[in-house]
C-alpha cells in the first residue's frame, strides 16, 4: 500500500463527494469520529453529517493545492494534510482552507476518518 496513492485517492473522493453530494460523506465517519470545524467540535456520524450538510451554501468547488501524508501508528493509519481553495457561488474570491484527516483502516481494505480538522486561512 502506497500511502501517497491512498491519500491522493481519498482526497479526490472526499472533495468530489463534498462538492456534489455532501450527505454521501457520512459513510466515511464512524461513531467515534471527531470533527473540529472552525473551532466547533462534533462527534459521531450523525453529528458530523449534520454539520456538513447544514453549511449555509448548497454549491461549492474545492481546488486542491497540496496533499501531504504520513503513516500513523502500528495499525496502518494515516495522517493527511490538505490545503486549497474553496469557491462559493456569488463570491468573487476563493477562500483558502487547510484540512487534516486521520484515517484508520477498517479491516475490509478501506479507511474511515477518525479525526477531521478544518480551518479557513485568512491572510
């Protein structure tokens, strides 16, 4: 398993799903999963999915600039750090963001998001 390839595939899947069917992100999280979104804390699939689907915009487009990853722990987890731009309809300028994911293997050859931290980056 090439960590860079796994990270790249995860990032492509996550942001494509976020941009087209945000409710579909729920299956990437489990009840123990945690999300910190702009300083607000959420735990569990339902709470996290509620936050993501309840954001005050229906359409958006992520442009990924960087993806960095590292193996994490003996169980085969991975840390994935993403930076990029977020474009919203009606906004002239894209918003810069950073997001960190801690991915844990499920045992069935896939991963779930244990930890997710999202921040907008203001200049």
